[in-house]
C-alpha cells in the first residue's frame, strides 16, 4: 500500500510541471489554433481534378506487326512503373506547361500533377491540383493529351520504320540476278526467279499493306474520360487545420512545460517545502498583490493574510516546541530564508501587527544592514539603526522606535467601525517597537555575533513579550549565522515559485552542521489556493459582521 502511494506521488510529481502551467499550456494551444485558422482562411483555395488513361491496347497493334502473340495480356509491373515515371517527369510536364502558358492558362500551368497506377493494372490515373476547377481540368487533360501524342508519335515512327525495312527487303528480292555462264535464261532471254523468292515477296507485300493500314489507326493509349474536377476545394481546410494546430500546440506546450519544470528546480508546493526543509508547515500565506499596504494607504495585512497570520500567532503562543510546557513559548524568534525576496520582512511586519492585536508587546529587530526595509513596511522612523546600538553610538532607548498601530478594517472603508482602535485583551494593550537595520558596520557578522547583540536580545526579551528578528539569507551573507545560536527558535520562510530547491537544501544542510536554536517550522509564502486546500488549511478568509458574529 505504501509502495502504491509512493508510485502515485512519483507520477504526480512528474506531471506536476504540466499541471501547474495548465492554463498557460491551454492558452498557447488556443493561440496556435486561432493563428492556424486565420492563416489557412486567407490561403487561396485549391481544387483537384482527375482522369484515367487506358494502356491495355498497346499490345493489339503489335500483333499485326509480328512482334507479339496476338493476345492482350496487359502490361508488366515494370512497364507500368516506367510509364508512370515518364508522365511524372519533365518530358511530359515541360511541354504541357509551356503550351498552357502560351494559351494564357497561367493558373493551369502553375498547378501540380501526379500520375499513379496500381500493380498489374492497365490504367494510369492522373490527378491535378490548381486554384480553379477549370485550371485543374485543363492541366489533367493536357497531361493526358501530351502523353497520348508522344505514344502516337512513337507508334507511327515504329510502323514507318517497319514499312521502310520491308520495302528494302522487297526490292532486294525483286531485283533480277543474272546466272553465271549465261545459264538460267529461258525463252525470250528473261531471268528466272525461284519459287521461294516469289513467296517471300508476296509475304512482304502483304506485310507492307497491313502496316500502311495501321498508320491510320491508333488504339494503343486512350483517355477513358475527360478530366473531372471536384466542386469543393481540397485545400485549405481552416477548421480541420485549426483543430490539428490546437492539438499540436497542446502537445508541444506540454512538452516545453515539462522540460522547463525539470530544469527550473524551484519549490512549487507545500509538500516540497516540508520535504526539503524537513520540518512541518506552520502557516500557508496566499499570494496577494500588496501584503502590507492597503488600497486606502493604511499599513495593515491584506484580508486573505489575516487568518494564516493568526494561525501562526496561535501556534507560536500555544504549542510546546521545546517540551517544557506551552507556558515556555519561544520569545525570541529568528526568521530566515534560503533566497532573497521570499517575503520575510513583509511576514514579520504583518505578524507583529497581528500579535499586538492579541495584547502582546512586540519588538522587531532588523539585523539586515544591507537592505533594510522594515522601517518603510511598519511606517516607523529609522534614524538610528541596530549598528548604532551595537557600536555604542546611541543607547537602546534612543534607537528603538514605536510603531503607530492602525485599526483592523472590520468593515468597508468609510464605515464607523473602520477607524475604531483595536480593543485591549484582558486589559493588556499590545504594541510594536522597531530597531531598524542600517547604520555603519565595518564587519556585520562580527558585530552581530558580539556580546552586545546577546545583551540586546536578553534586554528586549525581558521588556517585551515577543522579539521578532529579521536577518538576511545565510547563503547570501553570513550575518545571520551568529544569530542562530542567540535566539529561542528559528522559522524558515519559502516563497513558492521563487525559492530554489538547491538553496533550500543547502540551507538545511548548513543548519544541520551548525549548532543552532530549535527549528520551529516553516512558513509557505505565495501559496496557491488549490495547494492550501489540499494541504488542509482553509483558504477563504473568515468575514466578521458588525456585531462580531462569524458568517458561515
């Protein structure tokens, strides 16, 4: 049973690149079909015509010439093939097209002609194609007439040659020959002829008469019927060609998608994230256009992100990660990703706002000196950064900045509830504070791994309920490496369709070889609706009414 499941997963993963791009593949097939239809719709029509030649009479005249047995046994396969090849050659086609052009029949001269015959048959079929029915008929009749003309010419030439030869033989027989010594003369002095010569002369004379009579008749090759053209064009067929183009485009696009999927090794599903990182999925965030900034300009998580973020908040607050009881939840959490651009900073900004709604005092530490973005995402003043605090240029109280929390949009913009402040939970009012990244740091990894950083995290953990630490990808820079031992837990971020499988695998190996804090789990970012539902999470956000009742 496990073997069957494994085979099913293998087959599913093999066709996963095609299924992920199914709409693109379908779009390519439709485009190819439409383009094929439009192309063949404007192609000139092609009509066909056909005629037949009967070659069975070629043995009949030979009977009178003494070259045959007198019976029509039909043509041999080799002879028939030779005649078909002759018709298809330029020997017949050249004069036909030249004559058609001279007659002003240009469409017929530009057409196509092809002869064919079945084995052991006395018939040759000539089929033609041209842009008009008449042109197709003219071309077929022209080929038939030219072939018959050539056969008649050869026939007449052969008969004439036989007549000439027979007359020469007759003259030699009839010529008088004087015998030696004056013998052989009869009465009156005439030369005598033998009886055999007389018979030969009579036979030759009879043969000449037969050959001369055959010059006026020719029954060797006959056109069975004039060429007949089809009323409906054989080409083009836009609909049939469009169907063929659709199928061909579908197949080629599927093959291209499959090959591209095999080359482009990126994490595509939550199952890929779970198997590559070797940890469970804590939350799955759907793809949104603006994860932090609302259309009305307020900084607040998109509606579809609220429930996954609340699920992540509850998981971090309630579950027993270290086995010491749920009350000993991790308070200092490091967020890292395998590649840049995985949405790590946006996740931290949104999670901090959601945790503050639950009454938590949240401190956000941006340990990224190279590309600091959290100040802009949270709308806080980033005049001083973490480097200024660690180097002693400013005190912690001067660098940490409060974040202005905006109310959760319970209703549509403009309603009275849309601007109400979030209520406190059990008398505790949540807050978000930020220590932005940036500042001058000559050696960022050494600065982050210093004792000052350890003391900073301890101080923040004593003053705040949760400390969220943002660090650049460990595979890109080594700034995050010292932090992995200073925090209570680590969460990995993967953006589906963006995070490379090789990078995720290398990050996992790095964490296995390094002494780090416990790995709490992974968060999938930009997950498709289908994958969220398949994994067991709910995609649709829960709507809340004016009275706070859930709409089902």
